[in-house]
C-alpha cells in the first residue's frame, strides 16, 4: 500500500505540480494551504485541503497526523516579508514557542525550526527535488538568443556575487551590469528585487539566481517562472542565468516562450567552472 503524503502549499504552480506527481505515484494527498497565498486551484488537484493561517502550526500537525501522514514536502513560496509581520500569521501557542526559541529570523533558521517541530511528531520533511526533478534547470542556453560576450562576463561576475549573498543567507539573486552590482535580493524576494532595477532606470541588466552554497533542498529552493520574466520585462533586463540542477523553472514552456517574445536569454550555469562549460 502506498503511504499518504502531505504538501505544505505555498504560492505559484509548484504545489500543483507536486500534487500531480504524487497522484501519479498512487499517493493520497493532503495539502496544507493558506488563504491569499496558495492558488485555489489546489482544490481541483488534491481531494483533501486544510486551509489555515501560516502560523497555525499545531493545527497543521494535527491535520497531518489525523490523516496518517508522516512525510511532507514544502512546495511553493511563502513571502519572506510574512516573517516580519507576525500579527498576520495567526500564530498559535506552539508557533509562538518555536519563534521565541529562534536565535535569528533568517530563512534557513525559521524553516529548519518548522521542520524540527514536524519531526517531533514523526513527520519528515522531504527534499522537493524528489517530487519535481523534471523542473530543474538543464545546462546551456535555453532560448534562441544567446548572451553577448559582455553579458557572459556579467553572468560569471553575478554568479560570484549571488553565491556570496547566499553564503550570508541574504538572498539568492543579484542584478548586475558591466561587472557592477545593481540590485541584491533581500527579504523582498526575486521579483521585487528585479523591479528595483526598473526604479533605478538601469536597462539591459543581467539577472543571476544561484542556490546557497549550503542549500537545504527541503525548502527555499531557488525557483523562477513566468512572473520572473514579467519582472525582467518591466526592468528591461536581458539575461536570466540560473544554477543547473538546483533551480526550478516553473511552467517552463510558458517561461521560455515569454522570454523569447521579449528577446531575453535564459541560461543554465554550473555552480563552479566556466559558465558556458555546461552547454550541449
């Protein structure tokens, strides 16, 4: 008998993809969903959905345990800004106790603490790649348009900068031009960070998104999608470089189609070595 699995469903299409994958494997699925964050389409893909506020930790755990679930996957994004607005999270007593025990509010610290609370009740958080490996970015140029020589130099420079801020747990994305950092992603997230370049009216930039050097693939896995391209169009950015094998491209066909329309290059690059070395 195939055991049931839980999905902690954030925003975007990734929870729907994971739900479909789980169903294909024969799993019964329970989704923990959040009003205003989770796409309501989740109810068309998952037979059992428990709608909660993000801070209702005990109710989430009780719901999972009642359904006989001891494996969950965190899929989709929950805006980092929510961490700084605890009054909007509907925190229960268990969540409050967890937060009070934190040494800091860095993404990895908070998410690891949540995983720890789940584990106390015998619920293991699994790596998202086990359920969505087909979304991981492949190597090479993924669009017809290839970056120029100068843009490849900016990709290489941006990779170094992105890994640097990742090491410090600041963010995963940088916007660069002419080997200068224009914007660094912080708590605002990738799309808002890219749009800050538009506010500066600096065009033809290069966006580089990398996994943290010690990326925990259970949560906060780098991801891009159609909304990333929309932000790049608004910012007049021309290249999107993402790490091979560790960045998920949601709705890949649509993402690349929209990039093609706006003559944006999308490339998959390795964490180390020549940025063009992974081309096929």
